[in-house]
C-alpha cells in the first residue's frame, strides 16, 4: 500500500477574514497540519487541491476568484515548494484534472482525504477516488462544513458533518479519529 494525503480546498476564503467563512476553520486546519507533519515525516506524499471558481459562476458564488487572496492555500497548511497542487473548477478533485493520472503514475494506491467542506468537495473527491479504484479514508477532525438553511430553518454545521461522515462510511470510505490515525491505528476498507 502506498498512501497519499489529499488536502482539499483549505483556502483563505473559508477562514474568518474570507468571503465564505466555515465552521471551525482554524481548528480543522490545525488538525490537518498534524496529519501533514506525520505524512511528511513518514516520507509520504502530500497533495493539495485548490478550488478556482468558474468565471461564469463568480457572480452567484463570489469567492475563490482566480488570482485573489481568497484562493490561496491557508498558511496553517502551506505546501512545501516540492509538493503538488492541483487546481480544479469542479466539486471533485478528480473531475477535469490530472489527479488520477498523477496518482497512477506515482504508484499511489490509497488516499487519506481531508479538507473543506465535507458536504461538497471532500465528499465528491472521496466518491470519485473510490470509483477510480483508490480506497479512501476520511479523518473526522480534519473536515468541516458550515451552517446551512433548509426549509426555513438553519441546520447546524456539526449535524451536517456528522450526517456526511455517517453516509460516506456506509459504503465509500472509512472514517477515523485523528488520534488513531496519528498513532497508526487505522485501516482502509475497499467495498
């Protein structure tokens, strides 16, 4: 097994000074930073995904605008100069990118996927990864979301996160706590 850490959309616009602040972005990024440190220390690859809003969507979704401060990967999880960064304009990091080809060409077989947000880009990336043949794992403390409206009420981010983690581990991924992953107490399940 050759695993890589995929860090999805941990970008400035998702932080308190950004255009679309999420729930607990600093805490989430700090947890991800611990995983990054472990992967780097173990000589394993860390790959970053960066979302860029399509020009035609910028009016409706005025964040992640190409060239803006908001699109930059947050300093808490800053990539090293030699680490790969894939830009995407879609929800999944696999859609219309070279990620799958890159993973295959480097012999990577398993993916630990973390980032922002579990209800959208992390979720879609995990589904696409598994469908492409890469067993995947999600780390609980290393994903987040945001409060969202539904039928005139606000569904809290914590409940959305719990629901998506529950759903994703049903068939597509395993979900583990950060403490266990840092201790090496985890496994991938491929359905």
